């Protein structure tokens, strides 16, 4: 690959090859003469090349240099001629004893658009030549390449500037590659020469984070702060990285120090009061941190003032950088805390955008038009929390409804294209809150649905305004928004407990069944075997595929107890999953070593993921926050699901799916029964097979069923009639 030929400093020339075929005999004749001054060369390309090579061969840093000769426009035959020209020129110079092997010289050859884009980004200078392709150098993309005359090449200042630029470019290139660790020496060398460049401390820290070297990320940010003590973004990311390293107390204390240093920065103020851990080591920690959060929220509400335009903007910046995402993973009723924070968000948004908080009238009834439904999310892409609702759009009644979609995130993928294809109008509006809001207003919606609220801060801020007469949220993040501007929470009759309304500030809507119809999942033939995933061929393999914050410490013992009763059990935890330190403790408590039973896997490519599901025996649902997409994936592979419904809807997804399918044998009433079911599925092969067969027969209830959309549309008509 040409990319591998590049070095720290890369030059390029763009010869005019129009007379290449006639130049070759002249060059060969000149090569046979005793001397070879450039002016005697009949071919201007050879002249140019000789002059450049003589200069570069004597450059003191030639070992760091590559000279590229552009030949992209040449046919395969003429590529050979150009290569011969280069070879014979170098041969002639070697006879004159001016050649040095340290220099790297090569032809570009024919490149794809993507290859050329990468190569071009790593070129430092274009060297102007006498016989230059005037057409190419006038192109806008080529004109942007800095020019370095031959007379300037050996100047120290030019070399130093090129070296710095090269470190930047190579660092950026590798940071976004499959080998981001290769960016570290380039960023490090750049920062050693330019220690006050805030952006590059952030870039280097992010590379360490990508490759799992959290301590390196933290040390880089500390180093950056020592050189750039007023760079607030360095402090912000140091707080976040400390938190992600599970150094929560240190992160919280540091956030308070930073708040004292930058008292006008509302982001730090919010972090110091509301930051929560991702992982808890003990159940008591949950109560401790929740008390801190509750106290911090009360202080935050008292401290934030919005009595001037400047305060309004600072408060807006603060809430656009925070959500209470991790609060919901404590398995408590969050309605009062969410309501307090939701009121604060609404007040700040109302102060900044008073024109967008007034009540709005439904237009479709008076104008006898189709009902306009909008879907707004940062995640109208292949993300689990919105994939659940894709078929609401797919099966919409286009005779009576118009669908408007607003994708405010950056990621665009196959799922985004599906959202687009199912919409009457689709907008991709990242990074512009005001443009999004104005577009929604201009579209004059009747109903605005947020598939999730609580994952993305900007989406939550937008939801704190009144942009449509009726505003709803679905259960992509199944916890109340707490916002006074959200009218309905769209849920499921099979997932909600009897007292479900007590958990929401919105009016609870119990849509029939599970409330959704999931897109059909195609499971291909298995390509891998168990050994590929580190699993034993003769083991009973239990799989649990949730993020680490869904596993609470009070339930860890369940895995050890199952292992005690099923000696050949193996537990596969995807996405790193549960805390390994916690597992080690609970297994040791029953005289077992967790390493003998537990296997951990990172996120897998889709094909490998479904291979793994198909190779396992039993799916273990998590307590208090059940699987949604992951359970549906397991059902598509006909895996028996062991679940125990929790107190809140977010702990009852799998329960609802199984109820809808009429398969309740593997639903437990409590932890003790959960263990019994998990053990019986392991030892009773006939029962496990019958459960698999039942799943296979009932699967159509959950997938690609338009009834769920019809039920949603019936509710919307009813809500409009009541407005």
C-alpha cells in the first residue's frame, strides 16, 4: 500500500506526462554520456526529477522524507514508462555518486478516490516544477497543498514546520484507524514541541481511552492542565475519565475544585452536584450516592440563577451537557427526582426560548387533513433504543397520517435510511438546536414523539419546550422524563405493573400487548464454533449480554449459586458486562473460582454475535433492568429466556415479551425461583428443547406485526379528540 511508503515529511510533484513516450529514448541516450548536466536533458521531466532528487539526496533529514511522483492519470503501459524514467534517473545519479538510499521516492500509481483522499491529507508540500501539469495543479483540492520551492527545501525553518505538521497529520490519521495506538508517538512528539496545544492533549487522551489505557488518558489530561491551566475542556474530560475509571470520589472532589476555579461554568456546577457512578461495588453504595445526588440536586436548583441573558446562556450550556442517565440504574422510583430536574430544564429552556413554550393548536381536525406525527431523536440510526420503534413508521397508515422524522445525531447508517424511507419528510439536523426547533414549528405537527428521553442532553432540552400540541415519549430509555412539556408516556400493558402511573409525571399509556413490533431478525447459518469464543464444547453455556451498569451487586450471588448447582456451567458476559471483581467475591463465597466459570467478550460484529447466541444454551435476563433488544435477539435464536419481572417497567421487558408469546414457564417470581429455572433448563434437556420449540412457533407475535402501529394510531386519534 502506498500509505506505507509515506514518512514524516512528504513532498509531491505533478509532472506533465504528455510527452512521456518520446522522452524515453532521449533519456537513455543521455544516460550513456560521460556527464549528465540537467540542461542537456532532452526531456523536461527528467530535468525536473534530477534537480529535485539532487536536492533531496543531500537533505540532512532525508531519512524522514518521501517524494511522491503523481502518475494517477497514466495507463498501465505508461505507468511502466514512468517507472523506467525514475529508475534510469536514479541510476544516472548513482553513477555520479550523488545518490543516497535513505531517501524514499515512488510513483503514486492509480489510486481510488478514498486512497487519494488519505494520501493527500498526509502530504506536506507540493514542489513546483518546470514541466508541470497545469490542469491538475489548478484543481481546488491540489491548490490547497502548500507549495515549497526547491530553494526552500533545505531551510531549517521549513523542515521544522513540516515536521510539526507531519506529527499532527500522522497522529490524526492513526487515531481514526484500526491501530489508534500508533498515533501516540506522533501526538507525544508534537506536544513536546508545542506544549500549549489544548486540542492535542484531548486527542492523545482520547487515543489512550480508545485502546483501554485509562491511566494514560488521565495522565495526559493532567499534563495538559499543567501547561494550559485555563483550558476548561481539559478539566471537563479529566472529570469524565476519572469517573469512567471508577475513581468516583476522586472525580467528584475534583469536580468541586474545578467548580471553585471556574464558578461561572455551569457544566462543572452540574457535574459536582449530580455526577453518579456507572458501577456500584455494594448495595450500600447505591443508597449513599443516591443521597448525595438528592442533596446535590436541591443545591443545584438553589444555585442556578437565570436573571440575565448571560446567566440564561450559561445555564443552557450546562443542561446541554448533562443527563441523569445513570440515576435510573439504581432500581429506585425516580419520579420525584426526575420531576425536580425536569422542571429546572424547562425553566432554563423557557428563559432562553420564550417563543417556544406556548400551547399549540391541533390543525389537522379543523383543516380535515392527515394527522402529522413527528419523531425526534439523536439516535435515528442503528441504536437499540430507537430500533424498537422503527415499525411504528414502517406500518403507518399513510392515508390518515404523515410522518416527519428529525435526526439530530451524527451517525448515519442503514437504519437511518430506513427511517428516511418510512417518513413523509426526513431531516438530518445535527448540532443545531434552534434550527431543529424552528423546523418542527414550521412543519406544524399535531403530535411529536421522542423515542427516548434521557440518553442525549440536547434532545431532553428540546423536549423541555412546547413544539407540538401533543408531546409523547416512548420507552427507548424507560424512565419518566420529569418534564412538564411531555404529555404521555407510551408504554405496554404487558410490561407495566398495576401501579405503573406512580412512576411517571406523564400520563401513562398502556398500549395493547408489548406496544411495539420489532423488525424481523434474520439469523444466518452458524459459521463459528464454541472454541472461537473461548467456550467449552461440553459446557452448559448461559449468556448475559447487558452493559455493566445494568448489573447491581445485590444480584451477583445468583451466578455463583447456579454454578454451584451446575458444575459444567459457563457464563458468557458480553460487552465486558458485570464487574469481574464482584464476581470473584461471590464465587469465592461458595468456594468457587469465577475464572473457572466466567468468560468475557467485547462487543462483537453482528455475524459473530448471532453465532454466539446460537451456540449458547440459556439466556439469563438481568434483574431490575431487563433486556429489550438483547432479549429479542435471543428469542430470534430460540434461546430459553430466564427472567424475573422487577418493580418498574424497565425491569419487565422480557416478562412482557414472553407473556405476549404465551410462554410463561421460565418467568420467575423471585430470585430463588429464577435460580431453580436456570438450573432445571441446564439439567432437563427435554424441557429445554421443548421451550426452544415453543419459542420458534410463537415468534411471529413479536416480529413485523402491523397491529402495534394500528394500536398506536388509535391512541393518537383518541388523544387528539380529547384535546
